């Protein structure tokens, strides 16, 4: 972790790792928490394996869906770690995503109360990290992490 380039979010989710993992790997669960409510998420592709794709769309009204993310999974260690990047799209083509490039690492570990859930989002330079911070990294990723926790803990999110 490099504090000049990375943003980090930690949370304990009161659910077993396998349940949190399923919320990350099952499209119907993933769609429930991936975007901050009330935005609606549609999962076009969720192929959680090294080289697999992550393609989502978003809608404010639940009718008109716009592209949200087109990314590739780099590392997938079952029940432990997921790493994806938006600098390579789901077809493995280099892209210049707006508003910024990033690589996200999600780690899961056992905790006496459930699952230690950690997000490290890596950036290529300090200005990109600062831009992501200013765009609301902690509010956005914090919100979806709370929604993920609600899904994993069995609370109805939407």
C-alpha cells in the first residue's frame, strides 16, 4: 500500500466469507449493491476469473441504462482476493476510462464477527489518486460496501 497512490477502505461485514464472496460473484446479488442507491445496476457480464470481464450499466430511473464499467479481472483467489482494472476492458483492449484509471484489490479474511473486508484502489500517479478522492471515493465505495454488507447480512437493500 502506497499512501501517495492508493486509497483504502476497511470494514467488518457480519457474514461468513463465503456469503460475501457469493455477493461478489453471483450477478443477481452483485447488482443489488454495486452502485450507490437509488441508482439501479444491471450486470451485463460478471465472469469472476483471471481474464474474465466485469460489465455493468446504471440507471437513475430503472428504464434507461447507460454504461458504467467495463473492466477485466486480473487475479481471483477464491474466497480471498479479487483484483480488477478498468484500464483493460472486458475484451482485453487497452482503454482510457473516464474519469480515471484504477486497479482495485478486494481482500476477504476471517474475523471473529464475520469477514474482514478490505479495498485498496491503486492509481498510477498522485494526481489520479487525489482526483479519485475528490470525486468521493470514501462516500461512493463506502456506500456500496455498506450495501454489500446489507446483502451479505441478509438485509433487503432495494
